[in-house]
């Protein structure tokens, strides 16, 4: 009898709850809700619940793939390139027999070489976690894919890291190499005033299992590219292959899969993206300009938060961490300075979309073959191309001056890398762009 009473109670409770829910939904529809209409609402709720479960599963899968790293997505050996790990060759040759310890006394040299070998072994093991070495005849490409998590803006360490990134973003010794898969790649600019470090030469010797020659030309180039801002996928390559072979190799990467690993995929990233070669260098500089501007903005917000840290909130977060709780439980500034992480991410992607949309519209007006080369870039359809340049800080001031407002301020992005990010000069049919530190 007790079980029957319990079942009866559950049935009555279910009828009551369903009746109350139907009454509320009927009031929302001004008394016109039919029984079939109510069933439709129930089905919609179930579909929404199912979609939320599917979204949660997808997010868990994305996080698992992110934690696994990007090495698994790098190309395997093929007819052109043979893949190996750094440790598969005699990678300690330079540490054992190279010239980098020759300036050390004979008495200390054996120990110095032993330390150099241990250091090289540790570095090689670390690099092999996220990179491969590719060889083709006399040419070598070392490619690393590094995942960088977004810094937590509600911790001291996170804000310091963002500030440091902002400073580093304003310095560059690289010039545009090309836009490959929608990613702007840059090449280290070697000249009489800008030379590769000894550490870079030693690293190349470790990769190629050779000895460092400090007197001759380095014989290799360094390339880099990045997807995202804050949460980033960074590509770095060392190679002695001709530029066209390096470009062909980088074209074979799966940029679509890398982009899906970000919480917020970046617009314009696509394996099939193709850019007008005449505009490629300038577009790369402009894309770097958008990125640099938002990196500086993130740094300024981080410094503002550091200058307004609430002592009690910091103490409470520290105590929480000691007891195994999250170290960002309490708002670091006591809700004085709102974090603009979401706005920065949305604004950065909006800036890239507008920039790429402007290039697409420009391509559509051109005659001949290159008029359709931007078809791989599908940016924001509401964008109307380049507009008048306005500094980013002006667009974000209202966020801090009226933080209680529900309406997000309009974000306007400086197009075309105006200001200090870079310059392009034309000579005949050639165009060359450089990045500056402004």
C-alpha cells in the first residue's frame, strides 16, 4: 500500500505541475493556447534540451582535442617529405663537439659539454611534444604547433601575462611571408642590423644533427603565424628550403581543424582560402595591425585592473586556492573594473571580418582572374568594407564609463594597419611591407 500511495502522490504532483505550467503558458499566449499548442511547447523544450546536451558533448570533445595538442594534426610522411622526431637523429652532436664551448677553459670544458648535452636533451624532449622534423633531400623543415590558453583576467598572474603579451606585440623583427589558409605568416627579417641569435643557430644544429658555424651564413629562415588572440594556436617553422617549397608545405596544413579547436573560431580561416598575390603582403600587415591593436587594448585593460585590485578580494581568492577552491572565486577588483574579455574577442573577430570583407569587395570589382580569388574568405555579411579609421580605445571607453548599461558599445576597428603597425612601399610591380613597433 505504501508504494501505491507514493505512486499516486507522484501522479497527482505531475498533474498539478503540468496544470500550472499550462496555465502560465496560456497566460503568455493571452488565453489562446490549445492542447496541441501546448504539446508543441513541450516538444520544443525537449528539442532545446537535446541541443544543449549535444552542445555540451561537443564542447567536452573540443576540450579533449585541445588538451591533446596540435601535433596529431601535423602532416604525416608522404612522397615528398619524410617525417621524424628531433631525437631520432644525433641531435646532441653540436653540444658534444661544437664550437660553443671552445671559449671555456680546458679544465671546465668536459663538464660544460656534459651540461650542454643535458640541456639539449631536455630541450629536444620538450620540442618533440608539439613538433616534427620534415626532410626532403638536402632540405629540412622543423614545424611546431603550440596551443596557448587564454590568461585568466580575474587573477594577478593572468593580468600580468596579458600586460607582457601586449608589450611583446608591439615589437617585431618579421616581415610578411604570405597568407596561407587564412593565416598571416611572417618571416624573420635577416639583415646587417637584425641577425639570428646564437641560440637559434644552436637550435638549428640540434634539429639537423650538425655543428654550429658562427662564421658563415645561418643558412635557414624562421617563419611564424598565429590563429586567435589570447587563446591562440601558434605556428613556428625553421627551414633551409626555398621559400616556395616552404609555402607549399604550409599550404598542406589542416587549418580548418585547427580553427575548430578554439572556443571562438576566427573568421577567414579555411584550407581553401586564396589571396591575390599583389595584395597579400599588405593584407598580412593589416591583419597584424588589427591583432596588435586589440592586444594593446587587452594590455591596457589588464593594467587598469592591476591598478584597482581589491585587497579583500585578493585575500579571499588566495585563501580559496589554499583550500582547493578556484583562485578566481571573487572579482579581483571588487567589481570596480569590468573585464572586457568577451568584447575584445568579438571585436577582434569583427575587425578581421571587416578587413577581409573589404578585400573581398575589392576583388569583386577587379577584372580578370584575380577578381574571384577571395572567394574563400566569407566575413561578416553586414560589413560594408573599410570605413573611416577610429582608435579602439574611444570605442571601449563607454564600457567602463557606463558598465551598468545592458547595451554593448559600438566597436570600431582601425582598418588597413593605419598608425604604427607597418608600412608598404611599391617599386614597379613589386610591393614590400614591413612591421614596425609603434
